C-alpha cells in the first residue's frame, strides 16, 4: 500500500562532531533553511513595507486568516506521521462548519451540545477512514478521497445549495472572535494544540510508535507494535481536530455554505508537507508544520500588500512547496555523501 515514508534526516551530534565548520553548515542549512527563509522574508517585507507589514494589525490579520489552515495542517500531519494521508481534513470542514451552525439554527440545540456532536462525528469519520485503510486495505489517498467526497455531497444535500444563516449565541461567536492580550484567541488554540502534539510525538511511546509505523510498518509490526490500532487512532485524532477546526470556522464566518472550505485543503496539505522539509527533514513534525504555515502566511501577506493579484496565493503555495522539496532533496544527498570511515582492521573481522 502506497504511503508517505517517514525517515528523519537531521544530523546527529556524533555526526556533526566529525565534520568541519563548512561541512556542519552544509548539513544544518537544509535542516533550518526554511526557518532562515521565513526570518529573511519577515525582515525584507518589514523594510520594504514599514507602514503596513511590521504592525500589530497585520499580525492580527495573519493569525486570524491562517489559524484555520494551521489547525488543518496539524490535523493532516497526524496520519502523515504514520505514513498515511487524510484528505477528509479539507472536505470534512465543509460539512462540520455547516452542521455546527444548522444544529443550532434548524434544530434548536444549545451551542455546547452542537459542538460536541460535530466533534463526535469528526472522530467517527476518522474511525471509518481507519477501518477503510487498515481493515479493507484501501490506499489512504483513495479511501479518504472517497470519504471526503461523500461528506461534501452530504453538505450539498443538507444545505440544498443555500446558505445556513440565523442568530447564534454570543458564546459560540466568542470561540473565534475573542481577543486575548491583543491577539486573536485562535492563535492560542494553535499554540496549545501544537505544544500538546509535540509532547506526544517526541516524548511518549505513542509518538515513537507512530513514527516507527510511518518509517516501516512491517518492521514495526515485527517489533510488537499494534500497527492497526495506532493507524486507526491517528485517523480518529485527525478527524477530531478537523471537526474542531470546522467549529472555529463556523464561529468565524457565522454562516454555513457548501462553497466554503475546500479552498483550505491545498494550503493545509502544503503546510504539512513543508513541515517534513525543516526542523526534522524527511519526517513530518509539529514545529516544521507551523513553520511551513508561517512562511506561506508571511509570503502571501507581503506580496498582497505589494498589490499582488488574486492568483498570488496558489502560485506562492506551489512555488514554495517545490523549493522546500528541493531543500529536502539536497539534505538527503548531503547525508548520502557523508562517508563513514571504518575502524582499522574492521574489514578483516570474521
């Protein structure tokens, strides 16, 4: 079954200790190249656009606009860490944000109950994806594409092609509209979820098992890791986080419509793929994913302030992805070029 191989290429301390300064720079540049590029973009746009770019207003705008993409990217990276892909993060958000509103306006449910139902449906959808991939043995791209298309069709059927509007309680609006310490609360959601995911992936057996499955599922199974359970769990987590993102989108838009949501799919996937090219090249990771989203947000914001046309955003997304893939390829070639010197006489050992 086709998958996304997880194999980190960041240099180890022992490897760096045996390299010269120039060789160290060459090994570390691909690892942190995207981070450096992000900082250079921020400095460049701040110098060229001092009146608009380095402002609190622009920072608020970027956080408000890109928090949804950041959360979807984090949702997408969970199955990616297990060597799978989940396209329902983009299709599902269409239905989830509509249901979060219609359950309140059409069925009269209190907003906390409506949110819980949407979150449960997102987790159930993830569980279904996991069954299709691990039990039915359908390629994850095909399985989640099919599931996502069904969710989109349900959204079209439910709305009849019309907007879902109505008066919603202030508590629901506050989920996305609250300002905390001068910044949108959605930025803090992203930070809290990112820290939690980082701790899980880097410091718990769950994270190590998921990465092991992504690197080599057969080897993971031979070492006693329950591959099926963890892959299904990854899809459930992804579905839950995507549903939470849909709730926040509903709180932001205050209306539900089937034409909104799919435009988040490509940027979310691009952010997750970019995340596998930095910090820990060759392996999807939390901070790399956020760096990928940030560089997209900064680049697009700066270019648009220069008067860029409507096609700038998809163009920048595609070009940045190609550059990042080139950086990752360079990192892999550099690592492959490093020759380990054997111990004298080791070749004579029987």
